[in-house]
C-alpha cells in the first residue's frame, strides 16, 4: 500500500504533552454531580491530561441511556474550570459540532459508528470548515482501514490539521476475551500508510472488562501508540452505560503507574550496532524465505498442470489435513506459535489454490 500524505501537526505540538497522552473520564455524563466528582478525583491523581465524557450516546438498541444532551456540555465546562483539565466529547453530526464549538470544548472525537458512514463524516467535516480545533477519529466498528483513512482525509480536507486516530478495536461475530477484537495489524497498517499520524488506544472499548485494561494499555504503548483513552467513573458498577469497562480514578492511577513507557530509539552505540547486525540477519532470512516461497509456488504450477491433464480436482482435503497436522506439529516442536503457523499455512494454501485455479481455467488458444 502506498503512503498517504496528510497535512498533520504532531499530537505533542498541540497538547504540550509528551507520550503517553492520557484522556480519562466517564463513559457518559449522567448527572452534574457525577461528572464533577469524577473529574476532581481524576485530576487529583495527576495522571490524566484531558477529561472525556459522552454527552450524546449512540446505543446499539433503544431503551438504554442515550446521554444527557446539550446540558452536559455545561457540566464539562464547569469541570474544566474546577480541574484545569481540557475537555472533549464525541460528535456524530453537524449539530453536535456546532453545540461543542459554542460551548468552547478543547477538542472533539468522531466515534466508531460515525466513522463507518462517509455521509456523517462529511457532515462533521463541513461543520468544522474554518475552525482550528483538534479532532480524534476512532476506527470504524468493522475492520476497514479504508473507511478509517477516508474519515481522516475528509476532516483534513476541511482544514483540520490537529488530528490523531483512536484505535478502539473492531466488532466481530465471534466473541473472544475482548469486547472488540484488537486487530492490532489494522492499526499498524494505518500507521504504515500515514507515518506522521499519531494513534491513541482506547483499551476500555477493546477490553469490555476492566481487568484487561492494563494489559491492553501496555500492548498499545509497546506498539508505539501515543496515548490512551481510559474510561473512569467514581462508582463504575453503578454506571448508566458500559459499567464493566470503567475503572475508578484510583484504579486508573494504578494502571498508569504500572505501565512501562519505552522510547522509539536509543542513542546507545552498542544497542544500535547490535540491532543493525540482527536486522541484517532478518533481511537475509527474508530473502531466503521469499526465494523458497517462489520455488514452492512454481511446484504448485506444475501440480496444477498435472491435475488438469488428468482431470483431477484442485482441492484435495486429505492432503490439506495432512499438511496442517504435520506442519503444525513440527512448528510446535520448534517453539513456533501454533496459531501463527495455521494462519501462515492458510495463506500459502490459498495462493496455491489461486495458482492452480488459473491454470485449470486457462483457455488454450487454437492454432
């Protein structure tokens, strides 16, 4: 994939904060007292750099708490006055943007349910034209890097240069230990395509369970993400929305204190020299792997031709099962991850099938 050029300002330049930038606050602004009390407790920890709270809450099904509405903006403004923390909330349409700008919020974020809809993103972008305010963009609920990138591009074209992405995981039919599958490779793909873009992780929405937040947060920082958005509530179990994934301000402080913050590089000469040698070894091995893979696919071509001549089907289930069992067993013995090997075998098998399919369906030219 080619790299995309966006006109962006680094996160640190408009926050004044070095990594990691921490945003915290309740999932929803429920009452003025709940928001102010939570904000003061968060500020007292000294661990957060900004305060978040949902004012308009798009819910999957009706009948659940859907936010306090515009009045919550006044609560946020008061929380800023009493704590000194910058304030932010989610916007989903032009009216939300206008209300936030009128109230004087410090920055905004576009939620996952909005990112998935280019019409909604464009409406938000149109409302922001000519406005100098930072905007964060969450990934769409479905695993689609193009939609995520498209939302960033629309806002950038509207003149927004103070931007960052938020990785909050992706919805999946198959439910595992996480509420939203992290799919870290998609966040890495976005960063690869837009290197100048800072990414913040939302471990609360990835986890769906407060017990996993610390682990997900550390993973995000180890992948060079620039910050974290962690939901915090004065009484999480009594929260009106997403109770299981919120932590108390004191628990937030423990999570932050427990994180190892690593640098992108080191000036240590021995480290640099050793890393250079190891990377050279990786490059050589990659060359060998690609050469071997090319040779393997050449053999797949010969197999496809032979099957066609003998009118034999491409897919041989017994052979495929044999490959998986023997290769996975061998990989396990060599200390390789079984899941990784299964994924690799599926990719190689898929390419072999594609090669043989082209051979089988090739129409011979008549002389």
